[in-house]
């Protein structure tokens, strides 16, 4: 559970990210701390970054993919054919995905 102030602060920061406005390092660390421990915040962060990159999708398919959250937030995060080791491919995965 989040406190009301933390939830409001997260909402404001994520909204600024989605609009492409600047945020401070302190704010980014605040969001990342919650995103590492909470899947909902991580999803909201990915959506905000995707909205920042694709403010006005051109066609209906891009709009659908954005709504379904099927487009990765970072173009570099896609699968690279040159990497043979599956473990290396998942090095960018969130910390909650690792084994306990």
C-alpha cells in the first residue's frame, strides 16, 4: 500500500514523464524505487515512457498496440539475434523477475 502523498507524487511524476517534461534525478530514483517493488508502478512507468516516445501514433494499429502495451518502451530493449545466450538477453529484466 502507498500513502496518499506517495501515490499523488508518483502520479504527478509519471504524468510529467508522459508529457516529455524534465524530471530530476531524485524524482526518477523515487519512481524507480517503487517500480522495482511494485508491478503496477512498473507498468505505469513503461506506459508513460511509451506515451512520451509516441505522443501521436499515426495509424490505428499503433494506437491499438499502445493501448494494449505491446510495444517495448525502449527500442534497444528488443531481442538481438547476435546474442546467443538467453541469460544475457534477460539482463535488462526487472529485479523482481530474478530467482529468489
